[in-house]
C-alpha cells in the first residue's frame, strides 16, 4: 500500500500502453502540469487504465505510484458513455444536445465513484492532500471525506457548470452538489461557473454562501468552510514556444502551405468532433463566404482537424455524418483541380504536427458554443513566436475571459462570424502584431504550472488552518 502525501484522482491514468506492451506518458496539459510535483512528493495517481476488464496491479512510473481502477465493459457503457457523457456532458454544456436521464446509468456512476474513493483512501497517507479531477468523479469528494476525514480534498471541474435553470433538470442534483461539497476547495474554469455552482447550492441545499466561501454543516454539528472559485487552466507555454522555434517544424509548416497550393490565407479549426465546438457553424459561415464571393477557393483554404471522440455515443455518430456531408457539399460546389475549399482531417495528430499547423495558419477559428476553457486557443497563441496570426474566439469559451485582444464572436450569429473571418483575413500585419503580443503576454505569464501551484497553494492554506485549530 502506498502512503502518498499527494494523490490525484482522475478518470484516466496518466499513461497509455505503447506498441510493445509497456507504458508511456499520456499527452495532455494535466499530466504535464502535475508531473513535477508528483515526482517531487512521491505522489500517487488513481485512475482507469483505459480498457474494460483489465486487472493491473499498482505500479510505479517515472516517480509516480499508479493505482489502476478496474472498469468492466458494462460500467464503461453506463458510468462513462452513459451518465458521464450522455447525461452530464450535454446538460453542463447548455443542453446543446438533449441529455438522457437513466437510473441504471446513475447507479453505475455511484458505484464507480465509490470504487475510486476506496482506491484514493487506500493510497493516501495520513493528513494527505487528494485532488479529484472533473465531472466523471463528482461524488468522490464526499465519499472520500466519509472514509478519511483527515484528508485535505480538492476538486477541479474542467468543463462548464450550468446555470441553475438547467442544472435543476438533473434528478440527482442534490447528491451531486453534496458530493462536490465534500471538497475543501472546488475549482472552476470561469468566475461564471463558480457563481452558477454557488447559486445551485443556495437554491437546493440552502447553505450560506459569501464571496467564494460556502458554509457546509457537519453531520455531528458545527460547520466547515468550502472554497469555490475560478482557477483558469492553461498550457505548458514554454513547450509550444520551443517547438515553434525548431527548424524542422518550421520547415513542416512551409510544406503544409505548399501542399494546400500556397493559398494567400489558411484558416484553421482544431477540435474534438463534439457538438459543443460549433464546427457546423464554422463550416456554414465559410461556405456562405464562398457563395457570396467574399473569399475565393484560390485564395483561402479552411483546414479542419476533428479528432475522433466518443464514437459509440449516438449523438456523436450523427454529428460526424452531418459534418462530413457539409464538407462534401461545400467542396463539391467550390473545389477546383488545384485548390480545395476545406481540407477535413478526422484523425488525431502528434503535438509536433499540431504546432506546424499552427505556424502554417493565418487565422485560428475557435467557435465553441460552450467550452470550459479551450486550450487550443492558448496553444495557437503560444506557438506564434513571430507575433503574427489572428485568433477568432467564441465568447462562450472560457479562454475569452483571458484573451481579450482576440476577435470575439457569437458563433450563433452567422453573419457576425462571417464578418469576423473576413476581418481576420484582411487584418494588417501591424494590428496582428499588437493583438498577438498582448495575447502571448497573458499565456506566457499564466501557464499550467501557475495553475497547479495556485490550486495546491489554496489546498495547503486549508490544511494549515485545520492544523492551527
């Protein structure tokens, strides 16, 4: 049994199987952010190994103790694909797709959350800090507090938290709020999300909320204070800067432009294939610009990377069909023998290729209908070491709170989106430079290490106050 002073609890372990059956570190900002502190503290990470039915003993990887949680196929279907991604995900993203409420999914969600809580309780040292990650595990903080009242518990919510009028639809709304309030610090991407959570607590549980503090009654009498506030996540900016300066990646960017026929302007969209990302709105706007003659296929190309996502969930199957039909129609109407209107790529790429795409592109289109943060916007900004390029950014993405010199758009306003795209295409270099320097300053001054340090410092403050009582 591990006696870890810091335990991260996430749906997935921070490793993937490689071709030889060994383990390699997973890509992603969370893993990158926490790797140094996990190694320094000899921390533990509790998570699922990514395939159903795997029985894997706990093991050490690169200075971190990994504690796998087994999920059977029916649990993946009900807890993960069902309740997490067909109930919570659409509900918390403003019901862009209709959420489904099934009791068997909820029962699986409770059962799996209990198993994660058991695993965390087992590996945590006395008075340890446990940091729970995201919407798949909203019940874990309370379950863990019942098992281990000595622990300091944090929870970070990576996706939006909905307004009360939407959240109130959830049949198990009280249980979810009580689960989250088991944490000492509850972090959100935006001030708006923290406010939505506090309002839900007031309306449903009648607890006192002042500023970012929520008074939580204790079962035996008395109370404790839970902190609920925004901790906007970021990226490893230095990594993207270093990649963008590599000659081989710069050469690859030039190759990409040449392969597209060296158009005057390249527009780029990079998303998981998800209905929250506004890909259809983006394609509609671009298709109409071609129809209107405001841009030409010889001069402007849209590259859309749509990485596969939740391919067994029906809403995602339908979305892929709709997107691919739209791309085919636009290309059929506007392609020439030498130029393609939309280069559509339904696949994932390594980060080196993504940085090359960022360097090759003149305009980054982030048209999310609802997004917790959208780190692609920050990756694009960090990669633009030449201080050129234009970011068109949805006001409904968390990144809009920080990236104030982007061209902000309402993706539902197709005419406004079209005007913003044309404005970005025609923007003079001097204005691009002014805007991009301000964007890069924000991203460089608040990177993912700052995010993890701020959250863990807030947890440390809780721990010190408890020890001083």
